């Protein structure tokens, strides 16, 4: 009889540990899932909070040779300060074809594109990247095609 009681005690204690281990494992699994969700939310918030306007050192001079409909292209230089710009344009191979425009620029709501205010009859929107300004078309869309890289001004 004593042996039966001892055996039952051993079996009970082993079963209790198994149940306890299952509860601990479930608790660890639940914590891991919660931690994953918190991390995912933090990354999403961080991505939404960071943009070119508040994360890049965008101020300075950008320059590049941009294609034109006729001729050899034009050298474009854009200098950005706090909220003002100076845009210099020089048509390659043409005398007296230098122009300078000054004004203010504004950011789009996503904080990744600037618009040069007061520019008419020419593209006025630029996507701001790491040490680059990429000219957008007249409607503010990215220029595509074989010459797309020629519309990038570099710092």
C-alpha cells in the first residue's frame, strides 16, 4: 500500500511539472508575440516619422547637366537654404543663355519633394534624396526612360 501511495505521489509531481512547464512555455510564446507586435509598430511609426525634410542634410548646392528638347542640354544649379532657393540655368553652346531665379520653396505633405515657387513653364518639383535632387516632370511625376538618370542633380 505504501508503494502505491509513493508511486502516485511521484506520478502526480511529474504531471504537475509538465503542466507548469506548459504554462511557462505558453507565457513565453505569448510574450514573444506581443514583443513582435510592439517592434513592428515601432518600426512603422519610425518610418512614418522620418523623411527627407527632417532626416537629410539637404541644404546646399546641387548641380547637373539636364537634357533639353533641342541643343546640347543645360547646366542646372540649385542652391537650397532654409526656405529659399537660387536656381541658375545655362544652356550649353548658346551665348547669353544664362538665367538666375530666386524664391522660396515648399515641401509636399510626405516631406520628400520640394516645389520651387514662382517657376513657370519649366519643371519646378524635385524629389530630395541623399545628396541628390531629382527633377520631376511638369506634373510632379518621376521621369522614366533611358535618360531618367540625367535628371539627377548632385551635391
